[in-house]
């Protein structure tokens, strides 16, 4: 009985965790697209690849602007064979994602 209870707790934890990451992913991708940084819905990991060319044609320059002006850290896409793009992590709180989106939106304004 105790083992079954632990399995049920684990399954509930996994359902809740998956739901939280799905929500974070959706908020990040929808927000980046709304701001004008085209982003496809990822199907794995905890990262979304956004097109940074609306900020600057060189993703390194765009990533530096995000860091210095919006205080949002991303990894340039060249490191992932995706020039022009950057990797955004959603392995953080929903509040942090929303704050990052607000900062990027102010940069784009």
C-alpha cells in the first residue's frame, strides 16, 4: 500500500510539473511572437528558439542588446547552427518569463 501511495504521489507530481512547463512554454512562445520575434513551438527540452533579426541582423549583437538594455540573457543561435536566432529558456518561474517578456517589449517599443 505504501509503495502504491508513493507511485501515485510521483505521478501527480509529474502531471503538475508537465502542466507547469507547458504553460511556461506557451506564455514564452506566445509572448515572443506577439512582440514580433517569430518563435516556433518547441517539442522538447526547456528552450524556444526565437528569430532575433527584428532586433538586429546579427544575433550576437541582438543578444547583447537584450542583455545590456533589457537585462535578459539568451544564447545566440550560432552555437546551435541557427544563425539569426537565440535560445530562450523556460526552465524558470512563470513570473520571470512574464518579466522578461515585458522587458523585451520595452526594448522593442
